[in-house]
C-alpha cells in the first residue's frame, strides 16, 4: 500500500529533479510531502495521484523559486493559487485531468515570462477561452474541457512561437479567425469535436510548418483543400463536417 514520505531538511538542498508518481503520500497539506520548501534548487517536480484538494494560497510549491517544470497529475481542485504565476522560471505546467472546475486562470498560467508548454486537458475549465497568450508559448493543450464561445482572433498574432494547439472536445462555436494564419510556426491543430462553423481559412495551408490538422465533428463548410495546399501535411481529418466534395 501507499507509504508516507517526508523529505529531510538537509542533504537534498541541491536536488534538481524529483518525481513522486508512485502510491505515496506526504504528511503535508493536500498530500504534498513535507519538506518541499527546503528543495531550493529544484528544477523539475512531478507529483501523482495522491495530491488532492484545493491548494492553499501559501502552498509550499510556491517556495520552489527555481522550478522550471511542474507536473501535478492528481485530484487538484480550483482555484489555483496566484503564487504559481510568480514562479518566474516556470517553462512547463502540466495539470492534466485535475478537476479544477473554474474559468481559465490566464493571469496565473500565462504570467511566468518563460512559459512554453501548458498542458491543461481535462481540467473541467468552463467559460470562454483566453483572449491572448504570451509569445513564448510553444504548446497549448486546452482539450477535453467545457469551454464555450468563440476562438478569439486576438489569441493569435505574429511573433508567436506556437507550434501545437489542441482545443478538441469543448463546446466552442463560431468561425475560425483568419488571424490563425499569423502563427507562422504552427504545425499541429486539433480542434475536433466542437461546434465550429463557417470556412476554414485557406491561408493556414500556405504555412509550410503545418503537419497535422483535425477539424472533425464540427459544422465547417466550403471547398476541401487541394493537393497543392497539403504539400507539408501528413495528417488530415475533416470528417463529419459540411465541406464540399
């Protein structure tokens, strides 16, 4: 069965990587191991199913000032503590399948200036998508949530590092903005299983970085892309739409 884990106050202060995904539990709040605050040089922290509940605003996670990669695959409920946004070295935030159940906390997730990878699938987020993202974002996964409303034109702009964006399995509607074409590095678009309508901007297919597109199970229409437009695309799924044959 699971056993308690208490980190020593000494001997681990130089630790850079810590993964606790096995059945363990700590004696600290929310199942966190006691002593996390002493790991002042920690860069990567991966915690598993034992972490649960609402994280307090003074969570010891926020004492890890050098943290670059935070993975919490537990049962964290919202709201997220604001101090996570103050982890200025954070590059990767993975909260996949935690029942956070709030509106999307963009001011927290997107605040770290070096944020590159945000994996937030299956978090029960609701309300509208964020209307912006920082230029540093490379991969953004907001799939399997309960977002409603439009994909905002302001979400995309020139200078984005964005390569991967997954919005699948939400309740998004309206048309796809032409501004998606300004994301010159975009390679993977997975927006299937929504209520999107209108035409898909043809300019996207002029992007030589584009490799995979899944727009299945929407209400999109218009002409199908031609062979020349698909020169760089190795995966294309458009079924269950209203495209012209």
